[in-house]
C-alpha cells in the first residue's frame, strides 16, 4: 500500500514500527499515520513558527 503526501503528492517512505520490549504498550497513545512528506512537514513548521503572534506587553 503506497501512501502519498496530502500537499504535494510525493510518495511517503514509511518507517517500520519496532515495538520496544521494555515499554508498556498500555501507557502509549496510538501512533498517528504519516500524511505529509518531510519537505512539506518542514515547510508547515517553519510557516507556523513565522506566524506566531508575540504577546502584547501589559
């Protein structure tokens, strides 16, 4: 099953999940599926960092 980026349509390389035998699986939330390629994810993060509003001085 191929997965593609939701923004640019590039194929996404999925990393295999290897469970750690020392972690308790009941404490972990379910893993989210990747829906963006690394390039688009970096672009989204940089755009959101640029658009953060500075708090107004009192």
